[in-house]
C-alpha cells in the first residue's frame, strides 16, 4: 500500500490564477521601489556634489529609458499604495459596541489624505 | 434540457495502485438545480462506484466536501452546476494536502496544528457547574464570533500558497481558530496559546496573500485574524521590554 | 519554540509600508517624470531651485525618514518575494540579514548625502 500522494506546488504557482498573479505583482513592487531608492540615493548624492554633477545626473535620469522605468515604477508604487490602504481594515479593528466600524471608514480617509498631500507637493513644484 | 450533459475531469489515484494520478472524464446530466456534490453522487451511484470523496451534511456546515473546482477550493455542496456550465469542469483534491484516495486528502498536518493551539476554553480555575454559566455580553461575543464560524473545510489552507511551500506553517484555519479563543472573554489561556501562534511558523510566515479569506465559504476572514494577531504580537513584544509582561 | 523576534523587523515593515504608500508615488512623479515630461517647468528642479529647498533641515529629516523606512520595508518584502519567485528558502534565512544590512547601508549613505546638501 502506498503512502498518501504528495503534490508539491510548482515554481510558477503564481501564474496559475489572477489572484496569485496580482499578489506577486504587489510583492515585486518592493524590488522596483528598491531600485527607485537606489536612483534617488544617487540623486541626493549628486545634489550634494554641486551643479555640474547634478545636471549631468538629470540628463541621465530624464533620458528615454529612465522615463520608461519611472513610468513602470509609478505603476508598481500605485499598486503598493492601493493594496496597502485597502488592507488596513484587516489589521485594524475598531469596535463600537457590538458593531465593527466599517472598513471603508478607515480606507477612504487615507486616499483623501494621500491625494491631497501629493497634490500639495505637486502644486508646490508647479508654483515655486 | 433532459439530454444536456456536463463533463467533469476528475482526479483519480488509488494507493493500492500507486503511480501517477490520472484524470477520468464523466458526463453527468446537466440539472440546473444540482450542486457539484449531487453530480459526483450521480457518478458514484450510476457510473463508477470506485470514485471516492468525502461528504456529509450537503448544506455547507460540516466542512467535509472541500475540493478544487477549476483550480479554486470550494465546497462541492455549495457549488452549483449552473455556475459551472458549460464545463468541462476540473475536479481535484484540495491543494497543499497529500492525497489518500481520489478526492480524499490526508488532514494529519491540520489536526496536529489544530491540537497545538488548544482550541477550547481554558480557565486558570474552572468554575464549578453549581456556580452557574460564564456570562458574556453581546459585545464580548461579537469580538470573536466571525472567527468561530469555521467549519474546518480546509479551503483556506488549500488556497494559501505559503501553506503549500512551508510545511511547518500552521496555516490560516489554525491561526483563525486560535485567535477566536484568544478573543473569547471566557478563555484564560491566551498567553500560552499566543506562545504557539507567535512562533516563527505561526503568524509570521503569513504574507497576506488574502486568498484564504476570499475562498472561505463561511466568511471567517482568517487573513484578518492573522493580521490582528501580528499587531497583538508586536504590542506584546514591545511591552515586554517595558516590563509590562505579555 | 519561543515567540519569534519577527515583530521587530515587522514594525519597520509596517511603518515603511505606510510611509512609502503616501510618499513614493509623488516622489517618482517629481524626480523622474514631471520635469522630464514637461508637467512642470524643468527649471523648477534645477540645482538653484532645488538645493535651497532640500537644504531645509525639515526636508532633509523628512527625506531621511521616508528613505530609511521605505528601504527597510522593501528589504523585508523582498526577502519573501525572492523566496517566492525562486523557491529558494535561503532568501528567508541568512540572505534576509544581507537585505536588511543593504537597506541600512543605503540609508546611511542617504543620511551622508543629505548632510552634505
């Protein structure tokens, strides 16, 4: 008589269902954002080095391939933001008597604060 | 309608035969009011008595008939043929568990984890029956009620990729029921139960994929139970440095 | 087995996740897209405009906090991602320390660069 049959998962398990694929994309956002942090670190370093080095770096940073990377990075960053805000009610439960405060009450304010804050920063660079 | 059928490709494996599993196709009358369980019952009664699967209540409260339906863990009694039409439908045993026979999986791993968190009320001092019941307000009940709805169907564990990759991970079902007892005002065992749940193979392997909560037929939301447990564990961790103890 | 020490890196993961959710999208827009694509005048990001702004101690402190917490968040999540993509448990083991040290190292470099701005 044989032992129960084991069925180990495949390496491409996350390609088999949309939900798993979305999860893996969210996880991969950490790698993309990390790469952006490297670029940002260099940005800060070049800014500390003076006008010449900083301008040279901007030429590189604003080249076509880098713009493409930043567009991709923005996509992944937004995926992180959206999935992060949406999962807040899972970790934080606030009770009012026998009822939970509905999750949406914790999620919507975060979007509002995020959009307003980002808008203010963008407006600042638009104006000054 | 009477002549319409729906095809099922069903996973077959018998331990006495061994070898690689196979898929056998069965054609079942397409009845719009049938569940997958009724279709499998028709197969077993009228076509192939050797097909083996677990079932009991037929109404989504016993947790026996969990299986993979087109790659998603579902209760067979809770899956309607009209939602599967036109098919063909792939039916397999629950993922992440070893197979005993056909659609029946071995649940030893779950039972071991379940026992380890002591899923029952434990008091420091038991109250004698003559002193009456343990009283609980509706608000106290509300805190753990959702997590108490688990029927041990194992759909969550089958949906969890971490459960499939990490053989020591306790899994969403065990952690949700652990949290159910931790939040029950009648229980006084929370610290010791947390010692098990807050080990590395407890809550910390969870990556918040969230599929466990998506597939749960009883809306237990084990993902929420685990995230809340992580917050609790973090509070305990930092307070223990402040000498407040867990 | 004793309770895990995971709450420590997890706290940084949670704080970093929150701060990066708010800050990273607009940072990517400002540094990498807005000037490059003409959404704002490119001069706004030139050295003479940016350096005085970045020199403010509040801006430098804020950027350092955002950078450090985001880096630690990414390191924590990357450990799971790399293990999940490659099937190699090693990323969750010894390699994870390398990832955290890398994040801290980058943050130290960021602190140095911000100090000199």
